[in-house]
C-alpha cells in the first residue's frame, strides 16, 4: 500500500490502524507530545486506534519540543 508520511512516499505491506502505524514509524518511542494529521485533518489520539491507514493517505506526524 502506498502512502505519504511527512511528504515522503512509502510502502507498507498491510492495512493497519493509525495507532499501529505511528508506533511502527516511531520505533515504539514515547507517544507523548505527538500530533497526527491524515489528509490534512488532525486525528485526536483517542481516535488513532479506530482510524485506518488507507491507500494514498497523506500522514503528517509532528513532535512538540521544549525550548525557547
């Protein structure tokens, strides 16, 4: 399945939930401070598990950082 992640085209082998995809993409790192948009729509973390990643989706993952 072909999708875009932060502007980069990638292939994934199977259909999965957004939560599974984010965990896989971040190598199981901490998920705090992460925001995710699918096709330019922010998906609340509470909906990640029920949101499917589909062919040609465009996913943006953003990390909040501290600093000033």
